[in-house]
C-alpha cells in the first residue's frame, strides 16, 4: 500500500575481547515484513564501547538503507544499550571534542543523514545486560537485543579460538 508509514526496528550490539584485540557486532533489522540479521567482526579492535556501538549502528543503518525502498515513509526505532550512540560529543562552546571526533564523525556523516531522510526516528535505550535480561518488561524489545548480544558473543568466541590456535 503506497503512502502508508512503515516501521523500521533496528537493534545492535557489540562484543569485545581486549586481551586478543577483537571486537564484533551484530544487528537485527525488521521492516515491511522483512528481517535482516547480520553479524561480523570489525576490522579494528575498539576499546571504547560507545565508539564500537556507534560503528555498529552506522553499519546497520547502511544495511537498512540499501533494503528500504522509500525511506521517507519510515518511522525508525533504534534499540541500543548506549544512550549517547546518536549524540555527537561537543564541548560547551559547541565544538567536537577531539577525543570523540571519530565517533562524532560517524554520527554526523553516516547515521544522521540516513535517519534525517526518515519520517521520524527515536532511540530507545535498553537497560539490559546479557546477565540481567528483564524480558518481562518488554519481551519483543529484549528478544531482538538478546539476539544481537548472543550472535556477537558467539562470533567473538569463535574468533578468539581461531586466534589462540595460531
């Protein structure tokens, strides 16, 4: 049906192993009856969780953008464990903080241009951790985030075993 709004739900999560220098990410994207599930390692290891989560969201948005025909009808709901994942880090004077320049650049050059083409978007912060799932609060929300958490950790364990064998 042309003209009707479509909801786009995106969940992302990352996993890191600082000892072996590995960071992985996963996303779950649902729109117009389609589901995109993706898990991959990052080319680099990120010590900063906010930076890794920002890259994961930027990657997921690029995947979603390729799949969605009419982005202007989309109402995007993003589930992420990092509340600042879409907020460029600025000083009181309004300048980008040097230590957060790379993260802020990903937000302003990749994520926000895609999201600004959508009809609307909102970030729903997830107050959950893999050890403390509160599925009774909103089972669907936590299910997609749990999928991302489990898949990124599974890939991380696999890559860690591969690295130990070398």
